C-alpha cells in the first residue's frame, strides 16, 4: 500500500515548499509518505513537482455538466444566465471540446509518471448544492458519465488506472451496488476501479453524530457491496461531520424562490467547504475500514491553511493509524 497526500499546482500550495523539490522530498520523508496525488489548476511541469513524487492525478471536474453534454442550451441559460457565463464555466463550446480537454488531462497525467487518474461520477446544479432538490437521478448521471468516459478513453493505449470517485450528489455514492456494477460493465476501458472517499460517503448521511458512528456506517456500506468492494483500489481518507449544517441549509433554502448567483464564488466556496470538511479521521476504528478494503493507495486528502497545519493533520492521522 502506498501512502499519499494531496497537492495542487496552485501557487499557494507550491509556495509552502518555496517552489523547491528538495523541501518536498524532506516533507514526504518526515511524514512517512510515498508521494503526491496531484490536482492541476495550472499545467504540471517537472520544475513544480518532480515526476518521481507524483502517484496519481485528478482529472478536471465539472460539478454541473449534463445539460452541456446533452446540448440543452435552454437549461444552460436558465442556470448560468448568459452565454459568457457558460463559456467561462466550461471553457468549451461543444461536447467534443470537453472530450478533447479530458484527453489532454490524460496526456498530462502520463507525463508525470502517475499510476492512476481520479474521475468524479456526479452531477449537481448550483442551486441544488443548497437545497438538494436534484434534477437528475443516479441512473441518468451514470448513463452520461459512461458515454463521456467511453469517448475520452477511446483509442487510449496507456497504462493509467481510471479510479471513479464517489460524491454525495447524484451519480456514484457507493450506496448502490448496481451503480458500481454498471460502471464496471459498461465503461469499455479495462483498467478501472474505484476511489472511495470516506468523507464523501459520510456526507450521504446527515444524521451521523460522531466518527464512531461514521465507521460503522462506512463498514456497513462496504459490506453491502459484496464482491464489488474488491474493485475499490484507493481510499481518500478524511472526515466530515457536517450533517447539522446540511439540515440547517436545507431548511433555509427549500422555498421555491431560492436562487444563487453564479458569480458569488465566496458564498459557494464557503458552503461546499462546510459540507466537505477534509479533516483528519481521528477515530481508531477507521483502521477496520482500511483493513477491509486493503487499498493499493491510501490518500490523505486534507484542506489546510498552512504547511504547519498540513504537518499537524498528517501527524494526527499517522498517530491514529499507528504509522
């Protein structure tokens, strides 16, 4: 099992290490980590993070994308208000443009020497992040995601493993084995599996009061998958006990006139950050989850304000797992 920590090409993340690969190497060694899982805001270059340290790469993620994929311009205008906002969000004009961008993600990931790619199977519209009154079902999201992934990987002959990540929006939540079976059957690219995010799974249950309850919930969910659990190759390990916040938001934002401004980035970021907290998982029972899955990749996926806080979160997680 390889132990990994998340990082991005965002300047603030790299500045923590003074843009210096030696500092990154010392950081990994000190924290008993094998490398980084990379999120690309800016295109990766060897001078940013050496390829030898990159184990996995996140593909780009559009939380809201099905109407663009289907070419439903009327629904897009209803959500984004004008054509400029639509282009600003997708940086693409057609579904072929979108596929081409994902293919570039694969090419760039291959350059890093990464072993796997992470792709979110999910869809949520902006307003529905606040009121959970979703437009599309898991099945509809799945059908479109399978179409998209089959086009992205058509003709690809490389060795990267595609790992599908669960979220708490419609799509892949890990709560339905039939969803997982369909993804494994209908995605034509053979080298595939799942990346289980523990906090995202916790976010599917607003009534969890503590991490002990969360461990039981995660174990029960995995056991209900039967043999499909064997396709889980990686774990994004983090914790999120945000149920009371979610319930409060659902109550506040359920009225029919509720709306969100596409350009109110601060409000949107604050809201998502409060749902998906990316904290260390501090209940020792989480070891049972890791033992049950036996993942190839254990990824500490934290959001931190500084290198000091990052080191502290890793230390807390290592102590819980006796690493």
